[in-house]
């Protein structure tokens, strides 16, 4: 199985939003969601839970690829100094700012939605990791590990009956491969837990902005007038790091749930190409006006 690609360190960039304070507790859904999840899981066998997890991670993957497209378009607008300089002070400047703020909101909403929502029906990082790593999910983890550790059978001679020695060698290879896969599974679980620790640390930065400003609008009286409540959000470098952690988490979950050594590298590269092409088209020369006959 191919090794998952390591993510490069993010580039630092000033973001027009202030960072917020700390996060919430470990895998901490609301009490109502907790009870609903408990009742739901008690009614589901481990096979049914695995089927649900596999279905959810595929939908998560599709949604993440769509988010990558929006994020890479935003990255150009946030970091391409030549583009910003070319548009600044022109008639396009206002529309550029509106579009950039719209993409900022969309990306914050997308990251928060795919990471922190905790309802049982939502395919999010919090739900997927929480269902797999919660203490009472030993049977589920054992079943996932057993499925993951099934080795791919070595090919046997097709033009004759294999000898007893060849069969014995094949069985020994399968045993060694199964042990290696079990070790890989445990390592992937550990990496997933580390990914969640990063998301947990930054949870309040994303959720407070989403809940108080983007998805809702919280207003409070300040002196003699009403004002929109301040909702500190993440810095640009944190948004970029969140995307990298989402991608890595998606790759890890696809690996342990579906035995797919999946990489989002192609989706990222194609999205970056499309973003560059979009702004090259938008900034190109205008077609000459047709003359009236």
C-alpha cells in the first residue's frame, strides 16, 4: 500500500481576521446529540456501522473536493500580489473585494461544516473520528482492523497446480502481510487522533465566526445603540493549515475505511490550474467593440 504523502508546511500570510481563544472538549457533542447517537449505535451492528462510515466518508470526500476548488480560487485572490496590485484602484477593485469576502465566508463555512458538526447524520471529521475512536467502539475497531488486515493474495501459477512448498510460502507471506497491515492500521488510527487534536485546538476560531456572524447574526446593545457582536475568526495561515489537515484526515479515513490509498493531490493541482486560468481570462484584453455598419 502506498504511503500517504506528507503535507508541506504552510506559507505565512496576514489575514484580516483576529484569532479567537481556545477550543472545546474532546469529541464533545451536545447532550441531545450524544443520546441520539447512543440510541442509534445500539440499534446498529458493527457491520451496519461500517457501512454507514464508508458511505459517509465517500460523501465527505466529494464535499472536500468541492471545497478545495473554492479555496484554491480564494488563495489566488489572497496571495497573488501581482493580481491584487493590477486590480487595486481600478473599477474592478470593489467587485474583487466582494468576491473575495464571499469566498472567505464560503471557505469558513465549508471547513466548519466538514469538521465540527456533530449530528449523527452529518459526515464530518468530528463524527467519523468520534465514532471510530470512542472508548466503547472496541468491537467496531476490531472489525475494521480485521477487514483492513486481509492481504492481497499472491498470484499462483495458472498453468499448473501449485506445489505444497509454494502454497506454504504463500501462506507465510500472507501472515507477514497481515501483521504489517495491522501495524499500519494502528499507526493510521494514531495519526487520525493527532489530526483531531489540531482541529480541537482551533475549534472555537471557526465555530464562533460561523455561528455568530456567517450562519447567524448576533447583535447586542452597546451603550445607546445596537452593534453586531465581535466574532474573532482564524488567521489566514490557520485557514490554510485547516485545509491541509482536512485533506490529510480525508486520506487517512479513506485508507482505513475503504482500503484506498487515496490522494487529493490531483484535485488540488487541477483546482490551482483552474484558479490561475480563471484570473488569466478575467485580466486578459477585452475584445474590440464591433463597429456599426
